[in-house]
C-alpha cells in the first residue's frame, strides 16, 4: 500500500510551514491514540458485559467453580462450538481490515475497527473466569504505564529503529509456532518462556510501530488518506497493547 508510506524524497518544507506540519502531526497522532484507546475501552466493556451475562451465583447444571455457574448463554458461548466462532472471527476481521482498508471510506474503516474491537472483547470474556478481577485490573495498569513509556520513546527518539522490524516479526512468528507446539506439550516452563518473550517482543513493537506510524504522516495527504492511516495506526498499537497485556497477565495474573 504505497499510499501509506512517505515517498523516499520530499521537498524540505519552508521554515514558515514547520509549525503547521508539527500541529498536523500532533493532531494525526492524537487521532491514532484516541481510536486505539476507544477500541480498548470497547473491548473491555464487551468482555465484561458478556462475562456478567454468562455467569451466576445460583446453582445450575453448568458449574465452573464452587461458587460460580454458567447461565444458558454462558454455556452456549463458552462450551458449544460457538466458542470457535468467537475465537476465529476477530482474526478474520483483522485480515479483512488490513487488506481492504485502502479501498474503504474512512467511516467504513472506523466501523470495521470498532466491530473488530467488540468481537475481540467477546472472545476475551473468558479471562474473567480464569483470573481474579483485581489482578486483571492491576496488570492492565502495568501494561498501560509500560505502553505509554515505550510509545513515547518511539515517538520522540531520534534513533532510527526501522531495522527492528524484521527481527520483531520473526519473534512474533516464533511465538505463534511455540504456542501451537505447547498446545500438545502443555509445558508450564515453555508457557512461561513464551509469555516472557512475548512481553519483550510486543514492547519492542510498541516503540517500533509508534515510530513507523509517525513516519507515515505526510502533510500533503487528503483527509480520506489521513483518516485511513489513523485507523491502521490505531489497529497496530491496539494489537501491541492487547498482546502485551495478555502475556503480562499470564506471567503475573492471579488465577481463580
């Protein structure tokens, strides 16, 4: 998608336009962060609402803990084949958005992003069954603080970290392969290693993606191109935050 990369050579802006460019960049990055934050908020609300509707303290036929039971909705969502739809649908959505965003209107791209964030929330509602709400909250704030510091560094650093891309991408592929292998091995040691490496990889991606999103900005872009860039930038940072949160939760979350 050539339109999402700055051209190799740009004319150097006149000194009088520097302030306008800086203001435009700040507005663009603010839109990216607002979209990302809105997506995370929607994910959290969707996850908690589905969890709340899926469990009850009253005895039913579907007991998950001594003090917790599944409702009919909970059984359908967590125990029936529908669970695979909830798990795989967000993956299909993110590929659809990545490959089709350059042909969408800004409104359609944003609507797809919001839909994706809500579907991720539905698929993640099971974390409330596995981890205590206190530990989920604590890990969320740890992730938010870490993400903010890493993203700020990626935005402000003068160092070119574009060379990190291939290394970090290979790290993601390695993590995915290791996770698939561990489905069969069920090794706690391997799971710990995956989680620790996952935190490091997505910490690096947070800084890397922030710098790349900043470099994608071009003051000559029209509002439509700029809007689509902001959606894709928000999606990249959303995925970085979400994955770092989940890996930290596996490391530090208290299980029910």
